[in-house]
C-alpha cells in the first residue's frame, strides 16, 4: 500500500514536514507495512521555502540584508536538493525566495509602518546572492510585504539606477518614485539573462487604480487615505517611465499590483512568469510523480474553510490526486462551519485535530500530539473500511 502525505504547514505551530512526520507516525501505528511518501508542499506564501527545502533535501541560506526600513535584518532563501524534483527545473539549480523574509511586514513595528518609505531592496539582495551562487532557476513567493515601491528597491539592488532630473538617485520607498525622471538598466545584473524566474502570485490586482496595489494593500501596511492617493500616483508615474524604458506595458496585467507592485517589476524587468503558487510548488517537487500508483493521499493545513477552494494547498493537492483517481483525506488544525463545501470539490473526508474547546495557545502547543492521535484514529477507520 502506498500512502502519499502532502500537507501545508500549520501556521504558528508546525512546519509542513513536521505535519507530515506526525501523520506518518500515527498511520504507522495501524498500517506499519505501508509505503509512506512525504511531500511537504505550500501555496507560495509563508512557509514555502521551508516546505520545498524539506521536500527536496535542500538547504537554507541565511544572510544579512537591508530590511524595509533600511536597517539590516536577517533573511534567508532556499536552494533545493535533487530529491523528487520535477522537470520544470531543467536540471538547473533552483532557489526559492519568500519576499517577506527580507521585506516583510513583520520587520516593521506597528508604530513605524509607512509604505511611503519602505523598500524592497533586501529582496533584490537575496536574488543577487542566488544569481552569484550559480542559480539558473528562481522561484519568488510574493506576499506579506511591508512595501509599496513597485519593486524599485529590488531593482536597485540588482543594478538598476533610478534617477531624478538632476541625475541623482531617488529616495527609497514608494513616495520616492514621484521624483523619478530616468531609469538606467545598463548595469542590471547580467546573470538574469540566463535565469528562469517564476513568481508565485495568487492575486489579480493591477498596479494602479481602485483595485491596485496602493488602494487594496496599502492600508494594511500603514497607509492613510492621503498616502494611498500619493502612492498610487507615484506608481503610475513609475509605470510611465518604465514603459518608455522597457517598451513594455504591464500596469494592467493581472497580478502586477501584488506585494506593493512587486509583480509589476518582475514582469517588466526580470521577464518573469506569474503563476499560482501551488501550481509552481507541485510541479517543482513533482507531486504528480509521487501520486503515481498511490492508494491514498493525505493533505491539510492549519484551517480548512471555504477559502481553501481558492488556490490553497489542500485543493491543489486534491486536484492532482483526482486526476489520478486517488482518494483524499484532509486533516486540519481546525475546521470551519463552511468547510463541508470542500467535499463537493474532490476531498473525500475532512478531520479536525482539535479534540475539544480550548484556548488558542493550547491548540497551538498541543498540535503535534493532537495530530498524531487523530492520525491513529483516521488510519484505524480507513483500515476498517478496507476490510469490509
């Protein structure tokens, strides 16, 4: 019997690999002779680097970069190993970068949040480090950023000069783009030309306007109404100068407004592809190959609800399993009242590991034990049904 375990992490509690380990440990109590294949996955958001490094026996690279406020922060990216890698990497080394690691909102104290001045420079430093390490395939996960600079800081770290009318570098941050007069790309990192960049992006927002980066994501990063208007004008100005520089037009491209406009920069300057995060991850770790010949797949995440339908890990895994006729069980930290809608979209059974009403702190601290014991009971039920 072959059982594939392909969960996401349980946020603030267990990594995806830790989740997979506890599920295997529980199932092994009932089905000790089964062949367990663990493929921790993610949807491109927080935890994607760790999940993919764990899935491929890769490694984490830590370094000090410039954070959103211009001060040094510790950030990391992953270099994937060779285990179970899919064909998408074309036998090249692959790096996985989460923008939030270097440029995330968690680096900015609540009282100091101001997207007019925050920079994505550190994310560019991570990309530069990976390029210099010989990486030919980079996956970048957007989301969780503290910035609204349309990736300007990232571009500066990669060698692009953003100049005012006096030929001087503009100020950092989204508001600094107001004084932009000319963009010099002559020193853009040369290794980008031989690097394939995929960007995990699960929003369709354009760069500007009432559905754009500033209006939709600015307020959660500290922007007031007046800041939103100023930032939107600055991004529009940046888009105008970019179109003159690159002879491309991406301000209306779905996803260009992701992560404070980072989607726009990677499209216009890095020739990147924007794709749903779960699709990139599943292809890279070759989940389809792992599912070949499987009798059961177990997936899950911290919370299962109706939003799980929209690009989340359990539905991505379910979609791939359904193609191969493999039944799916989902296990979550908690299950909402509307989660049963998932049963209409390919998941065969849903379980929560929370045994009774308890405080959130206890739910998180007891997650490993509760997942283990729940897995034992699910395995027992599954085994009973097999022998009917």
